């Protein structure tokens, strides 16, 4: 069933009204495509070479950056995950012997997730493969001036986190 209105024209009109700069629209779409393309390629590369994907690397890397352990609620927030989604990921990683859970010392209500020695070794392996992919798929494809301009532009966009 087809709508009775020309939805493509309607949508194009809304885009022109809300974002009158066509270069801004093009840049936004390019950013979305680049992110999706890179994430798929990096995940595929990591899975093919290690058997683990970006989600595992994200959890293990976040724990590693935090010194090896953190509350599961903080881990979910830093890894842009829901608590329930993070709980499932931690369940799987715990089953593989890569992380352990413990009650938080302060109040006994929270759960702390920590890397095991096996988890630290897996993180090191994943980091090497992932960063080689980032270098090959991203860093080596851009000139130094492009990297600097992109970094500055994205930092400017993210400088105000209130979005309001």
C-alpha cells in the first residue's frame, strides 16, 4: 500500500527547513555512514581474527581503562549500554572466565565487575588487533591535516553535553 502523499518530497522539505545548510546535511550523513561502515568492518575484522567482537572489547577495555574493576552500573554507562544489556554481556564474559563479580564494599547493594588474568590477556590481544584495524581503516586513510580538522570539529560538537 502506497501513501497518498509524496513522502520523499515531504521529508526533503522538512530537512531543508530544519537544516538549511545542505553541506551540514551531507556532513551529517557522511558521519553516520562512516561510523556504521567502520564499526561493521572493525567488528568483522576482530571476530575473524580473535573470535570476539567489539562488544567484548568495549567491556574489557572499559574495565582495563578503569584499572581493572568498576561498578556494573558505571560500566553500563561508560559503554553506552542498558544495565540489563550489560548484565547479559557480563554473564557471558564471566562464563568465559574473563571477568568476575563481587559485591561492592561500601554498601553491599552494588555489583563490581573485575577483569581476571585471562580477561586482561584477552584484552591485550583484542586491543592489538582492534588498533591495527583502526590504523588501517581510518588513520592511514587520512592526511594529518584532515585528522586534526576532524578531531577539532568533533570536539567542538561534543563540547556542550547539555544539548539544550
